[in-house]
């Protein structure tokens, strides 16, 4: 472990803006590699873009940085994490721990050991075996190595792909814990309710979850126990997340994301410094740094409902828009447009503001003006 504050930190993720902003806010120097290179990312961190995780790792070979942090998209690729860490201090869960903590059956065992529950899951070869029958309302087919709920759909019988599992659907509220592990224990920064579109695809978080106070307290206690078990059993270091379904009485653990999750943005400042602390094996509770606290209420990603051309960055309302695309950038239908973060708004209010932005963005007058500037 390096002594003192790390020098320049390389941040590598599908989208690096959040981690870079949190790092810079806590006083770290950052260089970033991701797939977007958004305006607000480039304003605070030099870097480059590439279209795939393999290409990002190849770019990283030529970047000088004393330490590296990986974000979303890399937890399923331990070989790339190992490559990123070559010659650098790895600020996160080590590559050799990733396969176990991403294994649904290993995570289920940890959940049960911590007093929580886990949904019944089966590998592809057993897809015709579970009791309950081939009912799309009972069973889900899920990719083993994906993120954000992409690729999840009901199962109505038939053969699964080799990279899928079959999992019993649990009705309830989708929630998550945001925690800092030190390889032995975990400190929970807070719990969130996850926001989705198309039933399963993640689009944001709200904290605290919209549950009765007694249920929130019960869920908080269950998740603290699960996070502690995950950190000790799998050696998770730094910021991580645990996704669960809360059915009103039980927390059903779905998966562990052993890297900083998107909801970390709701718990700063000091969130990135806490990540570094945990990644170095130091408990946040025993360190001399201030504990991160909730600094925002809702985070919501807007997705394009048609092909769009991004306007001048000055067009976006100030104060709550993040991940701002470059002027003239073509954003294809279904791709992320930007992120909205609010301290006070309710999720429905922020969603309405987002819908208004998308409607204005799609207007022909705006598109004509943007095209003329490009």
C-alpha cells in the first residue's frame, strides 16, 4: 500500500464523469478514460475515449498515473482490471476477488449467512427443472455478467444461453446499499430506492427509499449485516453496492457490484476519499476523515426516445444537469443523453423536468439551430 495521498489517479469506466468529479472535489488529480468524454468531464480531467472496455484498457497502457480506480463495466472483466493495475496502485477490489463476488450462488450464500434471503437461481442446464413451471411471471432469465438490469426478461420456457441464469422473480421494491469496504468489514453510507424503465433497466436512484419508516429501518439493518458479510467473505475494498428486493418483510439479495456505483454521487463530499481509504484497507470509521453524508436526493439518467443531436452545452439548465454531451453529437435512440441530480426534487418531478428537456431537445427549431452551429 502506498503511503500518503496517491498522486495522479486514472479513472476508467463506461462513464467516468461521476468518479472524476467526486475525486476532484476531494482534492485528487485525475485523468479519465471512458466511452463518452462529456463536456463536464473534460472540464475537470484530461483523458480520452474508446468504444469498448478492451480499447479503454489498451489506452490505459500509455497513461502515466500512480493509481487506478475502475468503475461500471469493468467488474465483469477481472483480466482487464489486472491489466489496469499493472504498475499502479489499485484503488478498489482486487481482480482475483471479482469472480467470486459476481457469482450469484456465492452471493446467495453470503446473504443467507447475514440473515437475508436470496431468490432461487439455476444455471442454464437446469432451466427446465425449477418447480413453478415455465411462467414468465415467475421466472426471469438474466445475463450473469451485465449491468444496469440490461438483458433481463421473463422466461416462458426454452433453452437459456450459456451466459444466462434462471432466477425466480421476487415482487417488491428495488433497493440498494452504498457501502465502503476495507477487506474485512463495511461502512454503509446509505440506502436507496432504484428507479427503472421497462421494468428492470436501471435509470437512477432516490434516497431514502420511499418506504414506511419502520420498513426503512428494518431494511437498513439487514443491508448493514449483508454488506459486512460481503466485505469479509469476498475481501471487497472501496466503494461497492448491494442490490436487493424489499418485499415488506425480507431483503432478497440479487447481486453485489464490487466497485463504486452510480448512487455514490448522492453521498458526498468525502465519498471518493472514503473509497480510497477503504481500498487501502483502512476502516472509514477509524480514519480521521469526515464521513460522507447525503448531499442529493435523486439521480436520474435521461435516455433518448429518438435520434437526437446535442445542442450547445450552454443550452442545458445550470445546476442539476450532468454528463453534458458535446455540441452536435448524435445521440441514438435508447442511448443516454445526460444525467439529472437534485437535492430537493421528488423523482416524479425530476422525471417531468427530464421529459420536458427531451421534448425541447427534439424540437425542429432547436435541431436547426444546433446544426447551423456545428
